[in-house]
C-alpha cells in the first residue's frame, strides 16, 4: 500500500504560524495536493505542487521536495476559522489520489 | 444547483439491506470518484469513473458497485450492507483523471446496524 504520514494533531495560538509536514513513499508521483476539511464538511482544495519549491497563496504556502518525499503546508497569521483538518494527498503513478489520515489543527485564542 | 450534490445526507440502515447513495454534478466533469472516510484512516477510494460508460476499482471496492450512465450521475450501491460499511461517503469530480483538482460533495453519513 501507499505510505503517507502526517501528524495527527497540532495546536497553535491565534496569530501564530503552524507548519504541517507530510512525508510519502508511494508507487509513482504525479503531484501533491493539500485539502482543508472543517468538521462535518467536505474537503476543499488548498494547494497543488508538482515541482520542487514553495507555492504561496495568501496566508497559506505549500512546499515540495520530490527527492526527499516531503511536503509541508505553512499556515501564517492563524485565525480561529483555520481550525480544521488538513489532508495531504499524493497523485500516484496511475493518477489516482492517495490521502494521508489528516492533521487536525486547533487554533486557540 | 452548482457543484456536487449527494443524497441522502445521512442514513441508518439495517445489515443486509440494499442501499444506493446518489451523487450528481453539474460541472460537466469527466471524472468522478467515491471515497469513504473513517477516523484515523483518511479518505480511501472505493470506485472511480474517468468518463461516462466506464468505471474502475479503487483501493476498497469490495461490497460496493457503481454505474456511470451519463456525465452527471455516479450512484454507489451497497448490495447487502454490513456494519463495517458504516462510514462517511464522499463523492468527488474532476475535469480529467489526471492531475486536475478534485471537488467534493457534502458527504453522506451511513450507519449500518
């Protein structure tokens, strides 16, 4: 099977920065997605990386190193509404998505 | 409607019963997917379809079947439900079956007793 690892939980303070790491060992690689999922809701797209480097989109940035099988999602200037699960998903060699179990981020006032 | 809709929102089902979860998208996306989400396991692909008339098996297809008679609809059927199929089911779609972003429906919470 596929091996996609991310921390189960993280807690941070409003206004702070949090970095969610994702490591993967998969059969093929065609890119990596990050999704956000609020409790009881559907996952929504945050970012997509296929080349090495940093992709910045407002308060959220995502980094990829293909040689290390590693990505991170950086959340800056945390807001209470950022409390959610963050899902790392790898596009496999057959173009199907394989998801990590998700990281639950709790933002405290 | 805009995006993906799923029905029902939630359902409690007796073991052994047949159940069809409905999924409809209005984005004219070619590819559609069914996932189940279980605590601690993340989203797992059940079945997918890369275009109307074709379907394929995902990671956990046993006990489930799908059909894709047209572009918009992708129903998921449990022929004889078992308690291990208790889960939250998400339907998703994308323009193509490659690196395109997948868009998810609101989910169906299914409990099999």
